[in-house]
């Protein structure tokens, strides 16, 4: 279905724009259905947060198409899609990055582990989601800039608590921390763009190329090794069940 959507957009001049939009809009709702089925079957109610992200992505995709057809700039659809991906990174990345870091540090025999999840992490996630929601919905640039600025500070502190600088001997873990650094940069870009100090298109690039793409590549690289039964470099050799449970949402 994903490939069908891509081909439909490519051939939209021949099959018609509405048929292309329909074909492209099927994949995400189908993926959403599969994920809901898995969550319900496994009673993994905590993973409903990922389902919420897929709902937002499905809506963003449709809003993008409708805006283009209506001759409008699809900025709302783009913002909502990037916000959905970023929110999932805040939630899922906050689980896997300190977990993988702790496991690697433990393998080296050290005890300088990253901070465990606590109320600060919850507050940072809520602030980040609020900033993303404000960016998508509100027109008040100063309010958006204020919330995004606070989120940038909190998400600069949050990865610092995970002690990424101690993992430079294992780049498979370090790349996750590097990707995480783009999160506060993304919120900073959102805040500056809201008050016309930074170009909004450039802010889109900070989120898409920096935050989303970097994190996806970092997680996919690590997960593809573990899920195909290959040996992870050096000390980072965890059991397959751990990798499946931690990295599956990406």
C-alpha cells in the first residue's frame, strides 16, 4: 500500500488527483489498524501513545493533500506530521536511549549510569507536546516562542542526564545521543520562527532532516543488526527480546 501511494502520486496526471490522494491516504490508516489490533491483543495500553501519533500522521497526510488541492500552502499538514514524529521521538526515544546507554555502560563494568525516568522526563515530554501543539494550532507567535523556548531548555537538560558523552567508544549508541541533540535545536528553531527571527522552512528542515531523519537512521541501524541476528559492535550485544521490545515502535 505504501508503494501504491507513491506510484499514484507519480501518475496523478493520468489517474486524476483525487484517485491519487485516495491511494496515498490508505497506508497510514491501515498501519493504524494493525497497531491498534496489536495493542489490544497484547493489552499494551501504554503503547496507545504510538497509536495517537499514527492518528495525527494520518490526519496530517490528508490535510496536506486537501491544502494542495485547494491551492493553499500545506503548512498545517507539514507541521502536524513533523510534530507527530517528534512527539513519538520524545516518548519512545526517552525509553530506548537511556536503556541502551545503561546496558552498554554496564557491559563495560562502569556504574555511571544515565538518570532513570522520573517526573522531570514527564514534565519535559508534556512541555514538548504542548509546544508542538501550539506550533500547529496557535497564531500567537510570542506564546508559541515562549513554550517552545521552555521546551528547548528542558530537552537540552534531558539528554544531558543520559550521559551520552560516556559512550563515544561505541558509535552505535553515540549516534542516538547525537540525534537527540537535534530535539532542543528543533524547539529553538520553532520558537525563533514563530517570532520571525528564523525562516519557517528552515525550521521544517531542522525537524525533518535533523530530529526525525537522524533519529530514524540511528535506531534503524541498530535495530536492523539485532533483528536480523547479527552481532552488535563491541560491547553492545543485548538479547533479541530486549531489542524487539524497545525499538519496535520505530
